């Protein structure tokens, strides 16, 4: 005669919940955390109340699905609240500071960006009259990226003796 293994079902629920928590620690997406909560509250809870095995599985499944579709989105939204997506590649260049490496001739020159990269540069249309007066090392800001060329605008140096906070 085979022993009744359903009396040890509580061990299976604990092992399953522990396995889900370990996987959650590796993924960090709250999916397996919701499954672990369903296993603990639904499966183990019904087991401790003396429910049959099929009711334990059904309750764990329903509770896990309920948590996945209700609580998980709220947790993810709270976790990513206020996060601005990190800008990468060319998008990270917009607004970056730069220094002129050589004098600009006819609106074209080269700059070294604050991230250490050297780029061919073109002055913006409103800054072209200043091109000949820009010294090597003049501060600039990247306005746009045009292929392998950045369009830059000179940064206005504060006038000596004038408070930059006074309009």
C-alpha cells in the first residue's frame, strides 16, 4: 500500500515558493515574486486549512494570476517612477559641452566633446559670424548631430562685473 503523499504537500509549496523567490532575485521583474506569493498564500494557506490538493493548486493559480495582473504593474510603475530613460549613442550628444580644437574656417572646425571624443564641427547659422573670433579652447554646446559632424553653438562667457543672475 502506498502512503498518502498529500500530507506532505506543504513541503512542496514551501520549496516552490523558495524556488520562485530565488528566481526573482535573479530577474528582478516581480513576476516570480507574485508566483511565490500565490504559492505561499494560496497553496500553503489552503493546505494548512485542510483543503484538498486540487483546491490548493486552483487557489494558488488564481491568486498568482490576480497578483500578476493587479499588483505587479503598480509595483513596476512605482519602481520606475521619475526615471528618465538613459540617453545613449547619438542621443547622448545633444546638449553636451565641447571645446574647440582648432580655429573655425568658414564655419567648420573640430571640437573635443566632454566625453573625450573628437568630432568635426559646424557652427550654427546664428554663430557663423563669430567663427573667426573663436579661440582654440572656446566652450561650445552640441545642438544637433548631422551624420559624422556635430553642429555647435558657442557658450557665451559671462561679462566681467555683471551678475549672471541679473536679467
